[in-house]
C-alpha cells in the first residue's frame, strides 16, 4: 500500500512539470512577449525557495558550519558545471544557434531538487500514509509556480516548447528515483537530505543570480523593467506564502 501511494504521489508531482502544455495553443509571437517575465518569476521562486525553504530546513537538520559549506559547495559546483557546459557548448556547436547554457543549468538544478522531493515524500509515507499525503500536497504547491517559471525560462533559453516539456519532465522523474531509493532501502534519509538540501539551495542561488538575473538586465525598457521587478517579487511572495500552508 505504501508503494502504491508513494509512486502515485511522485508520479503526480512529476506530471506538474508538464504545466507548460497549456501554452501550446498560444501563438509563438504572443508567448515570446511574456517569456522574460516567466524568467523573472523563475528567478524569484528560485531565490525564495532557497532562502525561505531549503536553507532554513537545512539548518534545522544539520550542523551550521557543514550546512554553510554545502551551500557554498553547491554554488561552486554549479559554477564549475556551467564552465564545462559553456566550453562544450561553444566548441561543439555554433553558440548563437543553440539553447542558452542557463537552460541546462535550470534542468540540472531541477533534477537535484526533485530528487530531494522524492526522498522526502518516500520518507513521509514510511511514517504514515496521512503524513505522506500532506507532504505530497505541500510539494505540489511548491512545484507549480517554479515549474511555470522554469518552463518559460527553457523556452526563452532556446528550447522549442516540445523539448522544454520533454526535458522538464525527464528532470522531474528524479523524484521517482529518490522515492524508490527510500522505499527499497527502507531508511530514514535525514542525514542525506541535510546535505543535499543546502547543496540544492546553493545551486538555486547560483542559477538565479548568475544566469537569470543578468538576462533580466538586458531588457532596459522602463515598463518591462517594472514588470520584471513585480514578477520577481511575486515569485518570492509565492514561496513566502507557502510557509503558512505547510
């Protein structure tokens, strides 16, 4: 019974990554006008998720110094990863005709985050089914605004809508991997989560601060800039509001 509930829950969480399917009917020219605002929403949800959810949770579960080091390690790892991806990206293909590097960084960050979600959901169901269900609902509420922003960022970065949906869904399946790992080993992943949470937070901070925010600065129209600030704040507010639902 626990297996059925757990797999069903992480399956639903993974399907949320397909939220971008609702944009299929929107004309490309019209969608392009809104993409930069989805990028700013994504930046806001990443920052809000890192500072309001992942980091406080990590500090509550582990040693402060180790947690701080893991945040820095997350930032450093994503910096090195982007250097490697950028090098391959610009040596193997024409840079101007290929998806922007930050698209791959977003997918990588999502994979880590979704894996953690899977661990948490699996561990919750091992405690009890009601706790597992409530945890799943909390994860779903977190995922919806972030997936909307991430989908827009992937398209803005150069992916077609189909590829953005496909790759986003594939990255979401790491939640299934995390949940199955917990169920098979039947262990409490607290120590693992206390390490991965701050690492993921560091990745989110790096992606938002080094990749997404610089893209926002390329648009200097006053109206566009104001709307960017509003959607960025909206992303943070959404993450803050979720604190009162958990």
